[in-house]
C-alpha cells in the first residue's frame, strides 16, 4: 500500500523531483506557515505543504476559509517563477491547474468564476489565494471534496463539494504537477486559452463595485495578467481585483 507521501509523489510525477513536501496533521494556515517559514529561511521553493485541517484558513479579502478535517484538501505551494510574473497570472494558472487535475481524475468539468473561484453544479468548490513573499509566491488552494454532514457553514450559501470518490493526496500531487508544469512556460498562450475555455462569464452582463458604487458591465475577455476586460457605459476597462456578480440568479450560469 502507498504511504501518504508516495501518493502525492506518484501523482506529481518524476519531473518535479526537486520539490520538498510537508504533510501536516493540523496547522493554522498552510499559506501562513509557508510565509513565515520562508521568511525564516526554513522553506525554499519549490515546496508543497498539505494539511488535513486548518484552524485559521485564510481566504481572499480577509475572509476565513473553513477547513475541517476529512472533507477538504488544503494545500499551499511556495514557488519562484523564473520569468516575470504577476499575482493575477499566477492565480489564473492555479485555477487552470486545479481544473485540469479534477478533470483528469474525475471527468467532472468545473467552471472558473473570475478570478479565483471554481464552481461545479452552481456551487463554489475551490478557492485560491496567491500571496507574494519577496521574489517568491505562495499559492494556497482549498478544495471542498465532500459536503460535511451538517452542510457548509458559509453565510453566503454558495459552498459545495466535488462529492465523488477521490484520493485527496493524489489530487494534491496532480494539481502541483499541472501548476509547476505551467509555471515553466507561464507565458505560453495555452494557459490563457485553457482559462478562457472554462470561464463562462465571457459575454455575460455583470455587476461590480467601484468606489462603493454598484456598476453594470459586459465581460469581453480576460487579459494576459488575468485582468477582467469589461465594457461599461463609460467605455472599456480592465478589472484587476475585487469581485463581480451575475446578479440574483447569480451562480446558476456557473454549472
Ligand atoms: C478564497 O476562496 O477566498 C481563497 C481560499 C484559499 C484557501 C486555501 S486552503 C490552503 C491555503 N491556506 C490558507 O490559509 N488558505 C489557502
């Protein structure tokens, strides 16, 4: 029988043998552990940390990412891109890597909601948080594998799970492989092509907040750095961060 470490490494494949792997039972946040460890010189890229549970999982915009044991995959990759990079492009690559890994292991096809959420059957099944650490970047990925017995405690009511039989550690290895493969050719047009093909927002009417004001726009595309290209009454614009919404019927288009 394969050990936990062997499961990750088998799915990672032979071309990333320089990766150091850390499997934790419980931690506060794998992103935070790597950030602090990297500052203290304990961890160097490329490095993958996976925890069975997190007590202070971090999401975007200062939100918490609830990370109980037994129902999710919580992993962070510390890497040092060899070509110029932006947080947007790294996040975009991570979203593609998670989609490709889920597709190859389950046949399911998640959709990407700009910029960093993956949806399946109209529900959010994965979140991604990229954080800079000097010249390095930490990419945190949380995937909901199973719906917890009492349901998800999210107030927005959008959380869902893959809910198919799947080995958590093999999925982590496959995600890391797709991500690290992509990082070696970060500016290859295929990455953007794979992202756009999984992004149903293109061509849709959305709303977004700008300086506290709600605005309407139509999405025209995604640029090289993962910026959302939109057209409002005032003309074309590129959104680099924040969140967009499809309105009240909201996530039904993201199945
Ligand atoms: C989001 O949905 O806003 C992003 C969620 C990112 C969660 C992952 S779980 C592993 C890593 N460690 C963290 O504390 N956060 C990321």
